[in-house]
């Protein structure tokens, strides 16, 4: 019993250290981007990688776990739309704001497919998902990316008044992009947890069947 408790404690401490290292990645990457003369942004590359992983993970889950396919398909498509939004600079070469069209098309395909073929598989999978640790990590990441980074990183809402003449757009950009990367890291971590949890959960169900 004591060995089991010690093992769980060590795993928890190890997880805390891992998350600490992940958090330290953000200022280091932002500093590299700010001081480098590279044409590409390391921050944006890491953001896109962090988004690509949950897309693949939930698409894989939709393919493997047929009874939960509808919900996993929607989650994968949701992160796909977020990734398309992150590629807005690329789509702007076509026309400004063009990213909206592929994002809307992807959303329509995912929602329509789910309604037509997998609508009975959404609520049970969602109920199962919200009881997982991965759900809380992913939700924290989404709140950070979609809400906190936008508000706390906003120049017009906060930093222009606070900094006055010292305000610069580069400060706002570094702060907002750094906060987004922090949120994306939690989304990535939650996706890794989900991959592990779903594998163990469905394995236990198969053994008990």
C-alpha cells in the first residue's frame, strides 16, 4: 500500500516538474524570437505543432473508438479550425481573411457528418470525456488561448493606458503570442493525457466485457 502511495506521489511530483519545464519554454522561445533575425517565428511554429497534435489524436480516436466517433470527430474538427485560423497569414496571400472559408467548410462537413451518421455517439462520449483529467488540461489551455491571451494581451484594453508613451506594438505581440503558446502547451499536454487515458479506459472495458 505504501509503495503504491509513494509511486503516485513521485508521479505527481514528476508531472509538476514537467509542467514547470513546459512553462519555462514560453519565455525562452519568446526571447529567442525577439532577439533573432529569423524569417520564421519559433513561437508560431510551436503553436501550430501543439494544435496539430490534438487534431491527429482525436481523429485517431474517432477512427479507433467507433462508439464515440461523433464527439471525437467534432473535437478534431474544432482544433482543425483553430489551426486554419493560425494559418491566416498564409491564407491572406489569396485574399485578406480567406481563412474563414476553409474553416467554415471544415466545420460544416464535421457537423453535418455527425448529425447524419454519428449523433447518438456525441453525448455519451462527452460525458465520459468531462470526467477525465485531460478534459481539465485542454479546457485550461482553451481558456488561456481564446480568452485570457486576448484580454490580458490587448494593447487597447490595458497596456496603452498602463505604459503610456513606453508602449510598443512589439510588446503587445510578444505578450499575446507568449500567452497563446502557454495555452497551446496545455492543450498539447491534455491531448497526450487523453491518448493515454483513452487507451487504458477502453482496455479496461474490453477486459471486463
